[in-house]
């Protein structure tokens, strides 16, 4: 388009005063509106999009009409169609859920920067030597990459998950949020009530999107390759001893590429010293 404008301008300048822009476009076969059009600078939507994300995080169940109403009450004069377009671009569309559980965050959270800020949970399955199956609850701190717990049993329901979290609270504390998939154990009323009581946010990933819980998926792959596939468990007690020993070795003796070849325990200790020093300086 810009080249055609240049050609029309050259023709008008070189042909003299007898050639107008309209006539030059007619001769060249160009539409005159293309030459005369001047693009208008687009408005900066950063502020409005930021406010949309804040309102969506504050009111997870609100759809586009309620968010538009709130913005207009705050003095935003933009057309509702423009706000709805930004609403879709931000990925804030409410997905209807059939089961009642804690609110699902629609706004991506920043990466964790300190221990116990964000955990990730998932389940794995394995088989004992007698052919009976068992399940393993895996919990990882996504900041330090530490394996917080490996709980193994034949059945692990919502109440058992809460018991494990309560045991961890005695020695490690509670996280600010936990990333989980849409399994029935994580949608249970027991875990919902526990999270609400202790102000812990459950961040559910979208169905069919395991990459949104990449830390736990990566850890599960290592647990499968380095422990579960390497041992033939004779009993539940044997399996518990083996995976607990592997968990301790993983935290203290296995380097992690994402931590500059440091072990998770070493990285956690460095973070602890860093924040202790910063707290002393601020005091």
C-alpha cells in the first residue's frame, strides 16, 4: 500500500499541475481511498486490561456483563463490545463447572520466589509384586523443587490428602497456593473445606492441559524412571521405605539442572539465608 502511495505521488509531481491525485489513481487503476487513507494511532489498552484482570481475580464467578457493568460504574467510557473483545483476549471467559469447589483462578499467577509460596500435587499409580495396585501422592515445592512428601497406599481419598497436608503443616508450614489437576480427590469437600479454613488457594489447571502443572509432571517422570521402575516392591511397607529413601536422596544428593546443578535442599538453604539477611537489613 505504501508503495502505491509513493507511485501516485511521483506521478502527480512529475506530470505537472494538470494531473490531480484523482486522475492519477484512475490512470494507474488504484482506488483513491487507499491513497488518502491515514491510519489513526491505536489507544493504549494496558490500563483497561490490567483492571479487567484485577476484577476477574477479585470476582472469579463474574462473566463479561458483570465486569463491563463494574467498569462503567468506575467511569470507563469504552463501548461494551470493545471491553468484551479485551475480555476474550485476556482469556477471562468463565467456564461453567458441574461440581462445587473452591474458585478457579482465571489470571495467571507470577512464578514463586520463596519456599512454601506454591506447591504442586498429583497422583501416580504402581503395582506391587502380588499384582495389587497402589497409589502415590506426590507434592513438590515449585520454588525450591523439593519433594515435600510422597504418600503411598492402596487408596488415597480427599480426607487422606488433608491428613498429609496437616502433617506437613507441623514441620514445614502451609503453602499460599497449591496447583492441582481436576481429579476427584482434589475436588473433594474435605480438601475444599481445608483450603478455605486455612486461606490456601487451590489453582486448578484446565482439563487436558497437564503442561500447566509442568513442575509436578517433570518430577513424576523422574520418580517413575529412577525409583518406581527400578524396584520390585514386595509389600506396602517395602514400597514406603524405598520411595522415602529416594525422596531424601532426591532433595539432598541429586543435582537439579534448573537450579544450576544445586540440590533442592542447597537451593532452599540459600534462599533462607538470603531472606534472613534481607530481613535483618530492613529491620
